[in-house]
């Protein structure tokens, strides 16, 4: 079994009870998005693929403590222990850990390496297309949120409550992502996907007002 398959097998253990919003399918999409650009940017394929596979593996710990810790920080520490078994080059090892540490939207460290920037962008890009609209509704369901509230006041509502709808997530976070991309290819794709989300929520707003 090659290195990537071994690490994938190990990573999947951590997603056994993960919800549909951040299950291993999300990880696999992020990996495929990252691999879309590695040739264009001449990135280190091994570093990028391993970091993509492991980037969200600490989310379970974050969920247990009700988001009081950052899963990126938690898993970077766990990844260090797991990856030591594979005798990676020191430079690659350190870069993988850096990628994982800096991939989060509410980042506590800034992506510096090319591979970290690509992973950061790939993870964000999975947040602004048709798949994420489905993921956003799944996430809202976890907190028994309303299906939709077009008049939501984001200043007077809080996350992880009944008002944390997919639309609120769009207003608070998703509509800003296109301006946070770090690589040119992702900036292009992000703009296209942002426009799709705008059209979707505009249509949803009209439908709830019976503007058919």
C-alpha cells in the first residue's frame, strides 16, 4: 500500500461519526480541487495531497467542546504524531503541518507556503458552489434552524442557533470568500461560483415572497 493510501485509510477513521456537512466527502472534494491547480502553480503534489487528506481530521474534537477550540490547531498536533511514522523529509513534514494549521477560514495563522495557499483556497472554494448550498442547509439542520429567513438581521442573531440559516451563513461568511482567495485560478473560479450563489438566494427570496 502506497503512502497516500495508508494516510487516507488512517484519516477515514476520524470521520466515522462525522456529520454530512464535514464528512470525508468534503475532504475528498478539497483534495480534488487542490489537485486541479497543483500543476498550474507547480506545487509539491505529495505535500498538497497529504495536507488535503488530513486538513479536517480534528473537527470531531472541536465539535465535542462546542467550537471552543480550533480544529486546525488540534489536528496539526495530531498530524505530527501520525506522520512521524512515515519518515517524511523534514521540509515536507513541516510544510504539511503548516498547511493544516493555516487552512481555516477564521485562521489563527497565515498561509505562507504555496501549498498552504492552495489548500486554503481549495477548502474555501468548496464553500461557495452548489455543493455548499446543500452543506449549508445540512449545517443549519444540526441546530434546528429555520429553512429560510430573508429578513434575518445578522447583527442581532448568533451562530449555532435557530436563526443560523443557510442564508445567514451566506450573508455572514460565504459572500466574502471570493475576495479572500490567494491564487489567481481560485479567484477566477470563486467569482463564477459566487455569482451562482447570488442567483440561488435571490430566487429563494423571491419564492418565499410568492414572486413566482
